[in-house]
C-alpha cells in the first residue's frame, strides 16, 4: 500500500512538473509570436520541451508564418509591379499628349504658312492615332484580366485564318521591304479557339515581326502529333536572352528608353488571350533570330 502511494505521488509530481513546463512553454511560444507579429524578430517559433502536442502546435504555427511571409512577398511584388505599370502607362500617355500639345501651340502662330499648318495638323493627327492605340491596348488588357471576360470557343480552320491574317498585312510587309518565307501544311488544320481572339493574337505576332525584323522573317504552320504549332521568326538587332525571358511581360520593351512607338503590350495581350483559349505561347533566341511559337491542341476533321 505504501509502495502504491509512493508511486502515485511520483506520478502526480511528474504530471505537475509536466504541466508547469508545458505552461511555461506556451508562454514562451506566445512571447515569440508577439515579437514576430511586432516585427521584432524574423524567424520561426522554437520550443525547448519535448511534447508531441506542443510540437504539432508549433509546426502548424510555423506553417502559418511561412504562408504569411509568402503573402507579404507576393503583395510587395504586386505593389512594385503596379507602381512600375502606372509609371510606364503615364510615360506612354504623356509622350503623345505632349507632342499633340506642342503642335497645337505651333498652329496658333500668326505667321504660319499653309504648308506648315497642313504638316503640323497631319503630325498631330498621327499622334492622336497613336494615343488611341495606347488607350485601346490599356482597355483591352483590363478587359482580359476581368472576371467578366467571355470567349466563344469553337472549331476553327486555323490554316484559313492564318492565310487571311498574312494577306491583311501584305502592305505592311511590302512597306518594310520584307518578303516572308511561308511554309504551311498542305492539309487544312483545325483547332478550338475564339475566332476573333485568335486573329488578334496572330495579328499581334505579325505586327511584332514586321516592326522589329531586320531583313527576313519565316512563318510556318505544322501539325506535330496532337498539336498544331504556328511559328514566326525573324532576325533582330540588339536583342538579348534577358529580353526574350521578359518579352511577354506587360510594358516590357527592349528599348529601355521607351523611345520607340508602342506600349510593350502587344505580346502580353497575345499571351493572355492564348492562355484564355487553353493554348500556349513561348519565345526563344537562336543566335540573332527570335522565334515565337503558338501551340494549340489539334482537332481532327
């Protein structure tokens, strides 16, 4: 009987010590959490007591800390990206507006010749057109990002659509003295996409090539297994691997001074639209040749 009482007393003492240390450990965890939340320390919660329940609690607390840090990092990057986006938009809008304002001031001059007046009006109209393109691109991008953006997917003859898009750009190719090397599959190829949107994507890719090609470009449309791939490539000057890595980023332009015409939105819009239609788009650099590939799942006739 005495032995049993002694054992019970020992068990009670052990439990009391365990409770005391557990309470102390909980206070320690609470203190660490307070410092973490106040930003005084930037690490995870640590424990000294070996206790399965407290270890599990600490594990989940540290998991929550990791998730919060990830959210804070994403928020920081988002704010930084938003700040850069607003700055780029402001720059792109300010440039044509400043130009238009300047030519309007010229038009107010009393001693202006008729020939000069016509020239200034023509230039101002050109700048207004560029400004309209900018605003339309900004608006279109905001629509693509919205939850209400709707697409109408259906089976399309991509061969026919591509031919129409290339023909519609004939004068642009001719103006740049570019004669594209075209290699299209002899058979009609079909994909599932939104007709209006796929035409916009192809148009943006053609526009990019016409604008930046040095003196040659290549266009192909092929079926490989269950995929249909449209490739457009051109030789380009002063383009780097870094440029290619960011080529689909919003407002990204290889011309860091942003002195060229454009917004850096064309390829970003193309990528977003392609993603909406369940396709893929990528870019690679082979020497001085930029190649962009647009891929969709092939549909049988």
